[in-house]
C-alpha cells in the first residue's frame, strides 16, 4: 500500500480536440392576428364614430384608453418574443460551449474519483495546518484504505493513492470516494475541501443546462473550476 501526499504538482492532462457545432437559429414566435385584430378594431371604431348618435356621442376618453391598452398589449407581446429569442440564443451558446469541452481535462469540486490503472488523485485545500483521518471507500461503501496525515495550509495539494488497501490488496479500477475528518492545532474541527480531476468524456444536451460527464459523474458548466491544458497549465472558468 502506498499513498503519496504532496504539495501542488503538475496535473495530468489530456489533449482537447477541436469540436464544432452548428449554431442553432433562433426563432421568434410570431403572434398572427394581433396586427389584424388591431386593424379590425380601428375599422370598427371608425365605423362607430361615423355612425354614432349625434345626441349621444362616443366618449373620446373611453376609445382613447382602449387604443392605448391595445397598443400596450401589442408591445408586451413583442417584448415576450424578444425575451424568448434571447433565451434560445443563451441555450444554444451553452450547448456549443459544453460540446467544445469534450476531451478537455477539468477540475471540479468533489470527493469521488475514477481510479484508472491503479492511480487515483485528489486535490486538497485548507487554510491552516490540520491533522487528518483519511479514509477511502469503494462504490459499494466499503472502506478500502484509512490512515492519518498532516496536511499543510495551502491550495491544490495532490493526494495520490495507488489503489492498495491497508493489507496490501490491490483494488480494481473504479470509482472511489475520499473522506477526511480534520482537526486544527487547538483540536477544533477543521475543513479540508477536495477537488477531482478528469477528462470530460461526453455531454448531455437533453438537460438544461447541459451536463458534462467526468468519470461517470455529471456536472454543469458552472461547476467546472478549472480546465487543464496539455502543457499542465490550468485555466479558471
């Protein structure tokens, strides 16, 4: 069994192939009838004015108010069409961005990572030195490794596990979850945040917003903290 806890190291990375997606054309929902109805309303109003009773003329304030109300409804419908168009454009932009990230190496908040070829890596961050009880569980909830570590203050500190249990058993590749119970120098409970890194292997465009799949787990675009380039440099989202 071997667990390697180190400070920040160059992340594993994968090339990001170029993907292209046709931009969906935004369609504004027309409101057939509103213009015709408005014209009909004006025709009826003109006819009514021509044929009104001279001794009991139509109240000009009343039909003026009706004109204003009709024009207001028409403007509101046009505004709704514009908003629908903006929403469609935003949805299309999200889908295009999500598709372009397939194949990229991403860093997200999380504790479950997919071990591959006997290698599992988490990234730890804490604002002060802590004593930590670390345990790793399999997908079935079985604890496969546990140990005590001192974690220094800092961000993006690599915690590596070679897939071997406390008894030396080599566990198969799969999903494993890291759990940490930490205390500071005064014995008070402390927080250690965990991040995982993996390749975005697919995107689900049927969900809004689109979901990115990393190691069998789904994440939205706003959950992506960083993208790791092939040269090892990280770009924040």
